[in-house]
C-alpha cells in the first residue's frame, strides 16, 4: 500500500527502468465484483510482468450532495484484502491533503458531452472526475487505465480528455457486471434496504422493454422514453423516483430527434437518497 506521491515516483522510476508496463484501475473503494473484473482486465492487459495499481480515493470534489459523500462506504480492510487476493501490486490510498492543495485553482472541464444525463443533474460532478483522473494519470503515467462501461458518460468524457489533451494512456472500457436479476453492480447497492434491493431490477427491465421496441424499427425517441418511463413507474415504491431518463446519440451524447443511428437510453433513479444509474444501447 502506498499513501504518498513521492513513494509512487520511486516505484514508477524503477518500473520504467525495466520497461514494465503499468495498468491503473481508479476506484473510490467499496470494491465489488465489478471492480474485480476491472482489476482482472488490467492484469490481462499488462501480463504477469506488469504492475497493476488500484487507487482508492473517495474524491470529495466530484460529489454534488454532502449526504452522498458522507454515506459513501469506506471498508478499507476489505478492499485491501480483495486487492491482495487479486494479486494487485500497488494499492494507492492517499489522503485528501496528498492530492489537493487548500488553494488549488485548476479544474478540468468538458463542455459538450457533459451537457446532458448525469452532467445535467449533477453540476460540477464531471469536473471533479476529470480532475482526479488526470491527476492520477500524471502521478502514475500508466500505459493503460481501465474503467467500467456502467458509467458510460464518465468513460466517454475520459476518452475525450485523453484525446483532446494528448494524454499518453490507453483507455479500456469493461462491460458492466450485473447480478443474476439484472441489477448493475454498484457500491451504492449495499445501502439499499432488502425491499429496495428486491425492487431495483425494475430499472434494467424498463430499459430492456423500451429497447425491444427497436425490433419494430421504431424511430421516435418519445416512444422509447414513454415505454421506459411506464415500466419504471408502474407499481413503483413510494421512495422511488426518476432523476433523468434520456435517449442520446451514442457518440455525441446529445438527445436525438430520431433514432436512426446507434443511441443510448440512459437513466438515473433514486430509492430515497440512493442514486442508481444504468443504460442500454439501441442499435440501428
Ligand atoms: O468511477 C469512479 O469510481 C470514480 O468516478 C473515479 C473514476 C474513480 C474517479 O474518482
């Protein structure tokens, strides 16, 4: 385990000396099977001679709600045990003060792909994500970094940052890992009550039901949105609500006037104050 940036620098220098590739898996901890899949992908990418780094840092500047930050689980012992069991060489667990100066005044901002979806309902969230991810890239200079496709908007803006700022790292996305009933794995799932957990697969079911309209060649976005909304809300528990439900172009992430090219139907829903996201591709 490493907590200080100077210690990273000396490890990095010796890896470079022996041309050993480094794969970075940025996380906020509370590691679950979805993260373990990212770690395994990282190992696949760099092989047994490479180094896999998992960073665990609950990045305060990407939280738009104080209650979300304070309730974010931080089971450090379990996380370290999981990293060890997966053969992770370095777990980077810095303090906030190691990463952020009190008078910091630079943020990384993306201004197009963040206009809708989570970018619209969580103002400044992606500035926080891009800023910490770029910092981690600069600290570790990884050959490859792995992110989950579940956060597809996050993945898209990270790819855009790497492209637009010429960051020398390969970005790999990994398919969403789901439970048998379709619920996408998320650290937030463990905060759901048993009743909420039982109900939560409604999100996946609603997206699939809307996506199935695609078989009939449906092109009107409002038809997909209406079908998904109906399934999301039918017999929903009282504490369930939709944060957003949008159909966007798969590349530009802008709402589509007509579904005649690959699109993504995406939603964020609340059970009380627990926010879950999911999406489904609509191929044409
Ligand atoms: O996806 C996450 O867990 C976070 O947004 C990330 C990429 C680790 C940045 O804090």
